[in-house]
């Protein structure tokens, strides 16, 4: 399987925000829509910072709204 976990990086540290991520779509307002294996979605304010394919880890840098 190729699912990854998404993490949000903020000045306070790193927080897991979603497991089993299979899709990331950038939105016109600068946010990202993450979708998981079961069809769940989450919209986050941040920019894609790094994708570690071998570690199945997606790192999103949080931005102030």
C-alpha cells in the first residue's frame, strides 16, 4: 500500500493530522484538501513542505489564517 500520514509543522512542533492519505489537492485560497483511503477529507491551511515517499510521511507547514 502507498498511503502516507500527514503532519502539520507549526512553531509549537509537529502534529499528525491525518492517516492513510491518498490524495492532496491544492485549493485556490492556498489551503490543501487531504483525502484518506476511506474517503474522508480534511481542509488545512498550509503549504506542502516535504513528501518522504519511503517513510510514507507528508509534511505541511502551517500558515496563519
